[in-house]
């Protein structure tokens, strides 16, 4: 598999990054993990937006799903007519939520452009990728996901606070893409997000071989987030940056995704 970071900003777009969006490519199949606000514009730097085969929405907060509205316009009204319908995997109620976000009548809403598939804990095949999804610890219905393809493994936390399910999804993964929104020294609300140290602790417990920190809130100091994660995890750890590319299943290297 190949992972490209499209956007890694948490809660709202930052000055150098859109909100959450990650492109996974495997066997010629292109999957988007989340499509937060600002992400569709940036995505066009890295791939043909009409070459996307499926979209996975970890939960229905704006910074993870609202650019599906723009993507609906792009696929519904291009010159030459609508593009083929593609699956969108998301929490229960995803079709109604996205119709409401754009002000559409819920019937048909966006269903003529997207085939909405509601997530439930367990296994699902997304094209050639074998996926396992599980509910994680967030104020709304939210899912983490584990992806496997030809021996390579990737886990993505979505948004979550500490939970056993996250460790299970990340067990022995080649790369763990994990949110780290909070700092340890702040009085953080419970059951919402992870600190850098908590992300590191989950990666360590899971035996993940590489940790990439994401959902980096613009008002935080990313150097502190990274330092906290390294205090709890001894493996390779870095910050997710737009344009970084990881070839999963071999030694991952961050590259400029444009033209790579």
C-alpha cells in the first residue's frame, strides 16, 4: 500500500494544511480516508479526483466529512455528465447527514452519486483491501480502521480518546496513523481526543512498527506533541505533513508526493 497525507490539521484547517484526508492506494485502487474541510482542493495536487474509487468517513464531524459536499458537486456536474457512482463508507445516518449538510432533500440526497454503506464493527472488503473497523471513544459515533493488502498493514485512528479497540486495530501494524490533538499539560476534556503521549502509549502497546501523528490542532506546538509521543514510544515517530508519502510494507520514507 501507499499512503499520501493530503490534510492533517485537527478540528479546522490550519495555515499549511487542510483538515483530515489521507489517500491510500493498493493494487490500482484509490481510497480516501476522510474528506475534511479544505481537503478536496489539496487533493487535486496529488491525484485525479475522478480516479478515486471509494471514500471512508471515520465520523461525521465537519473536519472529517464536509468536503464530500464539494466532491458531490465535482462528480455530479462535470463537463460530459456525471461520473460513475462510487461507495462512501460512513457511520449510521451518513447519507442523511451529508444531504442535510448541502441542503438537499434527503430523497435522493447524494445517493445518485454515492453508494452509501453504513459501517458496523467487523470486517469489510473495500476493493482489494481487507478492512476491519471498530468503534472508538469519541462523543459521536466514530470508527477506527485497519487496512491490509498483500501483507502490508495500516491502522488509522480517526478521532478518539484512549480505548482498547484502538490498540486492537493497530496490533502489529506496519504504520499507525494516529490522532494526537491534545497536550499532556493541559486540562483536557475526557473522552474526546488523545495526547501525544497517549498516542505513543497505544502504539507501544500495539507493537506498531511506525507511528505517524495526525489531527494536529493549529493552536498547539507540534514539537511538544512529538516530544510527548516519543516519551511513550521508542519506534520511529513523526508528524503527518501534507505531501508526505509512505510505502507501507517496506521501510517508509516521507517524500514530496507531487510527481513521486
